[in-house]
C-alpha cells in the first residue's frame, strides 16, 4: 500500500532519502528530475509532498503556491524502481488538490511517460524551455560596450538591492525569476558554486543596467545562469555584451561546454544564442490545468 503525505516539512533523514531518489532518477533518465529551485527548497527544509510505500519514500514533489496572479507550480519525481505502479498519478493528483485551483507542472526532459500522464489528467502543454549548449573553448566575437557603460563584477554585501531591482524589472513577466527575494539571492550566494568573479554587472553613472551571472557546475559544465537587462536600457546591446563577457570568463575557467535555458517563445534570445554557437540540447515542458481536482 502507498500513501501520499504533505505538503509538510521533511526531517533531515527524509531529505537525504529524497536526494538519493533524485540521483537515481537522474541516472536512469539522463536528465535531472527537479530544477535547482526545487532542490534548494528541499535542502533548506521547505514543505514537500511524498508518496511512501513499504516504509520508503518512492516519490517526491515540490509545490510553489499561487502568488501574484500566477497559478501554483510544481514538479515531481518517482524512483525508477517504483514506476508504473500509479505513484506518479497519486502524487500529481495530490499536487492538484494541494494547489486548490490552477496548477502548472514542469516535466524535465520532455519524457514520453510524463507527457502521457499529464494528458491523461487533463493537463495541456503550456510552455517549452530549451536547454542549449555550445563548446566552452574556441573563439568568440568581439562585443563593443555602449558609450558611458562599464562592466564590473558583483560585490557581495553591496550589490544585492540594486541587482534585485533590475532582476525584478527584467523578468517582470517571468515571476519564477523576477519574484526573487533577498533570501533567494543570499541562499545562492551560500552555495559552493557561487563565484562573484563570474557575476558581471553593466552600469552607467553608478546605476545598474544589466547583468550576466555565470555558474560552473560540480561536473565542470559552465552555465549562462541568468542574463537580465533593465527595460530602460534596451537598445544598448547589453544582452550580447554581457553574454560574451560571461562566455569569455567560462572559457578562461576551462569548461568543456556551456549550457543555458531559454523559452521557446523568446525568439530574439534564441537567435542571439544561436549566433553565438549554441544549439538545442534538451527540452523541458510545462503542463497546465485550470480545473481544481
């Protein structure tokens, strides 16, 4: 017999058990089943939903409640050894119930089983996120810096407020990123991978205009983590300038490949990244439902 539990905070032993489950799923599927956001929430004790069978956690879900007009969002994973037993459906229905209304669910890797389950529960494909990659070594084009603009790196303890302001403006239509708080930022500053020397800021007369935050993963892969430009600074070519600054930094770090995530619908950004040698590597899909269950 299996049962769904939560949302509830997990004790440390169960957090460790879920992290092992996540690793097993990633090894089986070739793609991580949870986003960085969900993993950080798990490690830091945020409430989660679980399915328990035989005394073991066989499935786990993270749920972000509805905020600011946006529906609740979730993602979940089932241990590879416990699939095709209805645990995914149990957890998805528990997410729908916990959301209490409309729900969006991420499926990382666009796996056929996830698409089949989503469709059977009345969830439609509502958003597509491309993972793109390019080789880390090799030449990069020159990028001019707009007149009066200077590039520098992030200073922890000094630049947080300005960065949060620009991040909110740059991603006003993407609340997953634009709604970050100081706690979200400081949480990442405490991560082992955080390196301010790879966090580039563009400013003019002391005013922050845009940024490119890079990341180097434990396996050595580089990432264009976040690129944002204040809407008032559009037209200065800062997106390309900042992206190239970060790519040069990652090249100098010796990363074998660089990855990034971009919405399929953001045609201008996709074109920019393609012009810099990025090609599509993987796809994540968001499914949505507006009917409470």
